[in-house]
């Protein structure tokens, strides 16, 4: 018997965004977040019982993915609290040649300490990750793709297996030619 497709409790999607990572991206906002950061922009995503449960295929259909899109950003809410759905979605993105970016309230060190197999698989498919909770006291609106100074823009493939992550440099590889401002 075929395995059931994972479901994702989602808060919503954006078919096109230029502010949730490099390039033109689709965004999936996962529902449920236990970090409860003060000053969070999406507190309506906190309740794990809110939002809508959809199969990964249904989420994918909502995105109407097209060739102009460079990848999908998994945001929230907390994507890593739904690792099976996040992994299945990342596989779909990679299957069409897109890249995966993740926003998580967990730090790189916490993620590395996790023994969840799906998260290891997910990281192997992920290009870029913004880690850590939003900290209102360290808010900085000039940061590239993140809201507070504790959050890091991490080159996931260069960082795998390392406790100290390698920070992403915007001049590299898949981002060449895109106009980006910020540090
Ligand atoms: S991790 Fe993100 S979604 Fe969750 S409370 Fe913090 S800022 Fe909000």
C-alpha cells in the first residue's frame, strides 16, 4: 500500500514574493509556532490548531509554480515543527529545479542537536536558512531578509555538520545577477 502523503497545517501561501528571500519566490507559511517572539509579525500563525490542513500536493497546486520562480521559502509559523510536510514540499521544489529557503525560530545549534531524521534530509535539500527567534530589542530594519540582529543568514550546504554555521555571501553562485541590497 502506498504511503499516505504528508499534510501541512498552513496559514497561507504567496505565489510571488521578492521580500522572503533572494529572487522571485513562492512562500508557504506554516501554521503553529511555540516561540511566541515579542513583536512577531505573524502572531496569527502561533495556534497549531489554526490554519488549514492540506496535503503537500494541495499546497503545491496553490503555489501555481512557474518558471520565473527561483524557489520556495518555508516560513511561518515554524516550518521545522512539521518536518514530514516540510521535507515532502522541499522534494517537490527540488524536483522542478527550484531552491529551498527556510525561516525558523530555532538556532542552527538547536537544529543540529535535533535527532529528527526528516530535518537532516530537509537540510540536505536546503540552500539558505534564517535562524533564531525574532528579538524586538535587536530589531534592525536594514538587515537583509531578517528582522533582528541575532538572526543569521546561513549557507546551509557549507554549514552542514558544523556547529558554527557558515554565513551566506550574496555574491555566490545561484544569486549572481540579482540586485540585492543590505549586508
Ligand atoms: S519564530 Fe517567527 S513566527 Fe514564530 S513567534 Fe518568532 S517571529 Fe513569530
